[in-house]
């Protein structure tokens, strides 16, 4: 029997452990041998929910949606790692705190439930502490409400047959296809397994279904289940427990260690504690899409939204036309090739292209620094950085943006070897150049790496940089160096926290420099101000996230369905996405340009199309985009359907609408424009430029004809 199995044996509790607390109402919980019927039931409620809690041999929970009478949980609260005895129960206003222990393992538990009388949600939060003498392995730990379900031939009762769980924000994954939707029936959650590559590029199946949030709805009444954990990598998990033959329980809420995350909660050394993130269930009226909007509103309230008047510069990326990048192998890091293809004159040529099409910044991809990702401007080839940024602004009206990949993808030779990882045997990893830049030995969470990188980025900021791309955020392997200033061993969680800390260190001194972060998971992780207890709290984290590598074949990504993920992301988040795209893949309708302009609040383009007609359409598109940029960059995004996007200015009661046809034949489609559902005031008269609409009550109906693989822009005033 291994330690993990031993921990799970902690079920039978024989004694109470007093955990005195002060204030509020304190109720002595029943002992294990007592009947739960003798324990006192406590209730929390607001207009939407009523939660009844009865401590006893097992914690009994009943959660009811009051307006409909829907029972969302009923029976014991499931703890997979043993049954805690709650010796103290404290109700204080709208909060209920239970404190208990699992005597066999030495684990202490605090479990808090909270309601807000003025809000449509109820929350819970758990904290584990190891009061024993041995580590606790909780890599499969799970706790949650239980909804009993009697299955017949793998089918749920009729009352639940219409309900589905939709994953938020990735109803469609970036690597998904045209038929891939994360809409799951209750039967699927109870009987099937889940596979997703969003967390660590794994596609292995798991028994738990994990996402940042779930919209649980029958199309009329919905419940949004979310996990919010800015201090640890957590997800809202759904799974099941066996209650009796033919009867399963849907387990939801609480906490779930998913693929070993959060790491600090999965392994508790003696004396360690871990507070997990908040689980919230919010009632809302409507279908899965209203669940997405509800999620977006809650994330904006938490500070993870689009800043007012967001106006990131449109980038021209020189990479697509620059021969350096397309050299074989790692020749783009060859000093001689850089001298040949990445010169001041070639950058001036790219700046001229940027100015001509209407961009606002020149984005420089690999090649501008002394070696790949050194982040040291190569003055020998390009002059001083300050003179370069001055020239860009003076001669072309452009800002300067830079590709600055981190430790996971780089030439590490410009960093001290003391920043390299150390394995568990004390051996320091060294770089073998033949293995390439993805085999970097740098420890991205070491003080040596973070401080050196921060100094270099600040030097560039002082010289006039407007934007940094934090590419190369890959985590490789653990580090055991006790002199790196991180937890030993440092694993993925330290790595992710360190890259967020790096952004904050730059923003302390240069708050207006925009920083893009590749692949934060969850999306909000590292955004905004740091969670309590983390260093460098004075500065904010990253500003934008990366557009899921949809940069190389954007037309193919769009027509195959990969880029549809951008649509669903915008329904769930207003936190800006940055993406640059290759215009050489576009068509005469500028379809690629307009799709990404509609779904990426920070837009980058590059690549000179060989067809003058395509270049003309793109340039005209850019002129219209720049004229309407406040809608696309800072407006509120709404979806009429996957191919009809509305960007509303809710204060001015105006909007722009992008209508797409991704099929290879012309179409005529009817569009129902309901101002009240699109952030605009109802009862007003709206006019449509670009298509004909007629009013039917408070709704406007129009028919638009769109050529094959084309786009139509409609302005609403």
C-alpha cells in the first residue's frame, strides 16, 4: 500500500478535536457515533439559493434553487480523502465556517460557505492543514456537493434530460474541429471520460471534467459553476460517486486536484497549509450563451476585463516577409545571417509597409537582439535602441514592439549558468546546442533569471519599447537549486508564478508598456495585481493573452474551425487577445483580416500578398478598422451566432456588426438584431448602414447576402 492509498483510508473518526474560535454562533458538532438527525441544521439563503447544512457522522448538505425548487445537491458532502469530524461550526451573518479533522491522517479542514443577499450566487472555500508528522499525498483529492441520480439504461431522469454542461471559455478548443463542442449531457458526465489538451498539452482521458467554468442549463434556467484561484492552478471539476447499485451522484463544486494541480495543495508537508480557490455557483436565466456572459461579467468584476478605452497599437509583423525566419534549422540565430537579413535598412522597409497599410507599430520578431531571446538590443547592427525608436516615430509615425520569449524557448548562452536548473542529485543542467532552443536549461523561476531578465526589459522600456511578447513560457522540468530563491523543488506552479512576477516587476516602473502572456492557464492566472502573499505586488501583471498560435495558416485555421475558439473566448472574456496573422493567406474579400479584427482586441498583421486586389482589399479594410477601432478594441462583444459578431458601445447606443460567410458558396441569411440582448437600449430607433433592416416591435430584422468566404460590415446608429 502506498502513501496515497493510506491517506484515502482516513474515513472512520472516533473523537472530536477542539478548534476554538471566537465570535458568531458556535455549534458543537455531533460525534461520529451520533445520529445525524440529532445535529442542528443551519441554513444560508438569498433570493436564489437555500443551503441547509447538518454536521454529523457525515456532513449533510441540501442546496435548492428557490425560484424553481430545483434541488442541486442532496445528501452527504463528498470528501474523497476521508470523512472529517467537524468539531466547531460557526455561523456569522451570511457565512458558515466548519472546522474539523481527520484524526488518522492529521489533516485539519476549514470549510466555509458564503451567500451574498444582494447577489445571485453562493460560494464555498476549503483550506487543508497538515498537523501530522508525515506528508499528505492528495494528488487525487476531490470534495464536492453530491446530486443523487438514478440511471436507467445510462439515461438520467426526465427532469434532468434537457440539462447540459457547456465548458467555459472553450466550448470549442483551438485545436478542435467543426464538429467539436464541449456540450455534455448529465449522462455523459456520469458515465464517460474527458479529454482536453488545454492544460499541459496532454490528451489523456480523465475521470473528471475540468474547465474554468461550466454553464449548467436546460436553455431556460442556468447555473454557472466556476473556480476562481489567482494563487494556484485550479479548475471547476465535475465527476461522479457511486451511491448504490444503479444510483450515482454527480459531484460538483468544492475542490478537485486535476492533473496534479494545484501543486501546493496536492502535497502537504508537516506544518503546511493550503487554501484553495473559491467555488461559486450563480443562478441566471437563459441558455449556455447567457452563462458565458454571466461568467464574463463576474471576471470583469474581479478585474479581468478590457480596460476602458483600450487602444493597443495595430502591429505590422516583419517576420512574414523577412527571409531570416524562414531559413532552415536555427540559422535565424546565426550572427552572419542576422547581419545579412536583419538590418536597419530591412527594418526601415518593413516600417514603410506598416505605415502604408495603416499600422501603428512595427513588431520585431526573432532577430533584433544579440542572440535569440537575449533581450539585449544589437547596437552593432541596428544602432542604439533609443535612436531606433526615435526614428520609427519621427519618420513613420510608429511605435516599437518586441518579441521577448522567456526561459522555455531561447538561446540561453547570454545568461549566467547559475540560472540553469539543478536536478534532484545536485547536477546542473547545461545546454547542448544541437538539441535546440526548446531544450533550454534555464530555470524560469530562479532569481538569477528573473532579475537579469527584468533588468534587460526595463532597459528596453527606457529606450522606448511599447510592447513585449512573453513567448517561450513553456515549463520543462523541476529545479532543486536551493540558491534560486524558489521552493525546492520548483515545479510548474512556481514557474507560472515567476513569469507573472516578471511582468509585474516591469510594470512597477513602466506601467504603460503592454505585455502579452502566452498560454496562461486558467486565462486570468497572473493577470492584474498579484494574490496575497506574492512578491512584487506593486505592479500589475500581463495586459493581453496570446491568440493560441493561430498565426501561421489563419485561412486554414478559420475554414477548418480552429479559429472559432476565438469567438467563444470573446463571449466569455473581455480580457484582450493579441494575435498577428499572415496576410499572404488571405483572399480578395479580406476574410482573414476581418475575422481576426473582429475577435482579437489587439490586432497584428504582416506578410505582403502577391495579388494587388487582395492588398487593396486589406488596405481598405484597415482604413475602416482604424475608423471604427474603439468598437473592436474596447467595445462589448456579443454573438448573434458564430459568424455574426456585434461590437457595442453601450454608452453611446451604437454598434458595428461583422457578418461572415465561411462556406464556399454565397449565402443569404436572416439576422435578428435585438438591442436589449446586445447591450443597447430597447425602444429606441436604430439605423443600419451596409444592409437593410426593418423594425418588428423592438427587434430589427434584416436579410444580408454574403459571397462565398467573405465578410460584410454593418454600422448601427
